[in-house]
C-alpha cells in the first residue's frame, strides 16, 4: 500500500522532524553590540557585530564580514573586554554572517 494523497495518487512528502538540540549548555538570547578584534599579517582588525545569544562557553554574533574559523579574537563592548574567543564557524546568513565563538573565559559567561 502506497502512502499518499488518495485523490491524486501521489506520495506525500515525509514530515520534517525538528533537529535535536545537541548543545551542552542553554543559549540565552541577547541583542548587544560587540566588537571583534584580531591581528592578521596586514595589521590589527576590528569588526562590529551584534551578539545574538550566549551560552556558558560561547556566543553567536551576526556581522557584516566573515572571519575565518580558527581565528583567535578578542570580544569587547564599549565598556569592557569580555575575553578571548576562537571562531568555530562562520556561516552566511542573507547579506550577513553568523559567527560562532567558543569563549572559555569567565567574563563571557557574565555578559
């Protein structure tokens, strides 16, 4: 017996199941301006971004330009340095990029 719409005889597409959450730590949504600072051969670079969420050891930032995975950066606000981070992924999202940061420093958890 075939699955499908009995009136058209076509098979139905399987229902999309939600992706399981494999994260170890809860993410907390935020909306805060941050500055990502790092050094390359051509000199010191700074890029502003918007922190979208934070977890115990990480942060997701939306920015206008990509940063290569593996890059070590400093994350700052207007008033403080939140700590060091390693770029884990940089994914295009429309005209911006979503940059996943691993931040083992204590200050990042107090953000």
